[in-house]
C-alpha cells in the first residue's frame, strides 16, 4: 500500500517487488468561497508539511480541505457533498475571529462533521532576521497596535517617516493584527527569542497542527483511493493495447496486493 506522508518524511520502501509504486507526497486540494483564504492556507500547508497543496485544477487529489468563512454556505455544503476523497473542513482566518472556536463548533454541528479553526496566515508565517529586529525595536518602544492596519501605519508617531510606515504596513500584512500582537507578546515574555522561535509560536497559534492527526487517520482511505485510481489507469492502458501482456501482469500483481 502507498504510505502517504504529511511531515515531509518519505517512508522507506522495503519491498523488493519491482512493481511497487513509490510513496508520493500527499496531494491536497484546497477550496473555498472567494476570499476565504484558500490560497494562503494551501501555501502554508505546502510550506509546513511538504505536501502538494493547491487551489483549483490539479491532479486527482488524495485529500480535500474545504475552507469556510464565519458560517457554512450552501455552496460549501454542495462542494463538500460532491467531494470524492477524504475531506476536512477548516474554519479559515481564525486569527480574525475572537470567537473562532465557538463558530467552528456551530459549523460542525450544522455539517455533522469536524470543523477545525485555522489561521492560514499565521500557519505560513516566515519572519526573517530583519523582521525580528523591527519587532524587537517595537517591543522595546512599547508600541501599541491599533485595531486597523491603516491606523497602525498612519499613527501620529510615524507621520512623515516613510520607512516606518512601510514597516508597519508590511508587518500588518504578514501577521495581521492578532499575529502582530502575539509576536510582540512572545518578545515581551522572552526578550531573547530567536526569529525561529517567534515563527514557531505563531505557527502553534495558527491551529494548523490540528489538521495532522485527522489527515493521518485518513491514510487508509487515501491509500485505497490511490489504488483505485492506479488500477483504473492501468485498465485504460490495457484496453488501449499498450504493452498489454506487461500491463495485465501488473494488474494481476496489483490486484493481489
Ligand atoms: N488575517 C488573515 N488574513 C488572511 C488569512 N488567510 C488569508 N488572508 C487574507 O485574505 C485575503 C485573501 O486570501 P487568499 O488566500 O488569497 O484567499 P482566496 O480564498 O485564495 O481568495 P481568492 O483566490 O481571491 O478567491 C488576503 O489578503 C490574505 O492575506 C488568515 O488566516 N488570516
Ligand atoms: Mg486564491
């Protein structure tokens, strides 16, 4: 059986059989209503877990993630119902919703399946050393983070200071307000925190790690889906006459696995 993986580790293939298909990275299709945060979550998943994750047309996926907003919409339900592979529902942009947990529970009851609050933005954060220095300066200066990104960049204390305004706008875009406040809290509690530690704290806060266990639990269904698609592909090749004896031998071997 194929061993899908979600942590970037290829499991070693110890079988000596020549026809074994090697483990492939997990392929995850992410979808959601426009603006739900699908693209941001897909790139965070690819970055964090080494999976192939994308929005829109792609090879047949192993697994699907539906990103919902504050509520479940009819189009979300339709998309979930039409999905043929194991699927997990994510309540996106959780960093923007103080009651994200409660909303996810409400959506979970409405759908009759698990809904996991995740911030794709914080899951994919990759601050660099320069960002870390800027955050350190802001922590030292005790700056307050207003609710809006525009207000932060246009605050009186940075009036006429274009580089500072840009730094503020950039950090708000990278982290969002919740992420920025969280990053400053990390530096407040641990003044020597490295940029890797700040990134890790934001990743933990994103909730994305809660996706790993349910995806791993779907490994059996994922392997079965791969096998079905592989056999269908082989049958098609055989029907078209491509090296029929070899393909039929392979079908026999595969069917016995
Ligand atoms: N605060 C916050 N903003 C997010 C999050 N995910 C996405 N965004 C922002 O929301 C906007 C849309 O994000 P995308 O990831 O492009 O969303 P999408 O669903 O792919 O959007 P379309 O492809 O345009 O339909 C961007 O400005 C993102 O930075 C999140 O988890 N938290
Ligand atoms: Mg998109």
